[in-house]
C-alpha cells in the first residue's frame, strides 16, 4: 500500500535523481515566476541535476514545448541516457549496491569509490548514483586527476535504489520533445532560434576565497569562462532569444551585463537557500543574481 502511494507520488512529480552542486530545487518558485510569458523551445546548457528542466517537462511552467538539455560532464549525461533507456537494469544494479552497503557501509563505500571504474554503462552509472547517495553532503566532486574524492557521508538509511523516482524520471526523459547531449555550452549559439528561452546556470563565480564552486569536472570554470559565457548571452540576445542566467552575487558578473553597450539587462538579487560548503551554518539564505534580457 505504502509503496503504491510512493509510486503514484513519484510518477506525478519526478525529482532530480542526483544531488548536484548548485542544484536549483529550492529556487524553483523564483525561477518559475521569472520565465517569460511566451517562448518557443526551452534550452538548458548547464544541466546538472536538472531541477528547472524537470519542472518544465512536467508542465509546471512550460507546457508541451520542445526542450534541449546538455552538460559537458559525460558521466552525468550517461546517467540521464541510461535512466531513459535502461532503467530496469540500472535499478537492479543499485539494489546490489544497497544490499552490500548495508552489510558494512564504510568498507563498501571506500571499496566502490577507490576501486577501478568499469567501462560498462550500468556499472558506471550505478556507481555514480550510489556514491552521490552515500557520500558526504551528496555532492559530485572530482580532484584534479578526475577521481571522485568525497568521504563517506553520515546517513542512517540512504535510499540508494529509489526505484519509484527512477521509473518516473525514466518516463519523463523518454518524452519525444526532449533531447539530451554532452557538449560545451557555447554550442547553443548555433542551435538557438528567435524566441527560444535559454537558461544558463553555470558554475558560479566565487564570491570569497573559501566559496569556490569551480570543481564540477576536472576542468575549471575560470573568469575567462565567465566572460565567454557573457559573450554567448550577448550573441543570443542579438538573435532575438530570451536569456536567463543565474550566478553568484558578484560585482564582476553584474558589471559584465551592466556595461554591455546599449542593451539594458534586467538584473535582480534573489534569495537562495543552498549548500555552499560543508559547514552546516553556511547553508542558510544568501543572495544571488538572476539576470534576464526580458
Ligand atoms: C551549477 S551546475 C548546474 C546546476 C543545475 N542547474 C541543477 O539544478 O542541478 C553547473 C553545471 O555546469 C556544467 N559545466 C561546467 N562547465 C561547462 C561547460 N563548459 N559547458 C557545459 N557545461 C558545463 C557542470 O558539469 C555542472 O553540471
């Protein structure tokens, strides 16, 4: 009975299947209220956990429009594709992780984290989801040589094989109107057309020496990358696209858009409550920028 209720709830409202640095779940009411009244396709080039994409796909802000989602993290995109195309096998592999983990959480976690990464898709994706569910703070973070280096988290009963939600996510991702790809954000310039909405949620510009959000992949998102992104936004604006950008409350970012010639960008500060580092006291509300050309 309970699991039928859980399945019905998950089917009605599939949630992101990974916790991702910079995840936007808490900000959905603000983002949703900031969408343009009319737009054609929805494009999200820094997909991460995909909170706003999910919101739009389930029709709470976007209706039946086509959506293009991408990210440069190939492991993450492989996870989306595997959940879409092979969810039953994936759930089976996650159940094995769950069983082994509960026998001895610490040794199984480190054995999985530090062991060789296999080449088959199910093993890779189940490992990513398992580590994401059990690691400290649930954050995907690799070191400079591309190794996942987060210690074990303190969870009493992590839901490793969340089959109801995974099945619901799989159905959502099978939508004919969604395309998912692994690529750099700048590819969007060639693809986007007039009146498409592009939402950029890049790795944030650090606002202090300790709050660095640049370790999503084994590359890093430098100030030059932020400038390249601003340039892409200006090109999209010239094409007649609708552009919305999230970033930290950084003067440098604000000035990039304030001083962008004749165009007046709509820049507002919104209150966000999100994990900015591992100290729980630093998770409370803070301000961030929401920048739009409409
Ligand atoms: C702030 S996260 C996105 C958070 C996401 N909106 C969510 O709700 O979970 C930024 C994402 O940008 C991706 N990324 C970093 N550099 C990129 C690039 N050059 N092109 C495309 N994606 C990139 C990272 O892999 C990461 O998933």
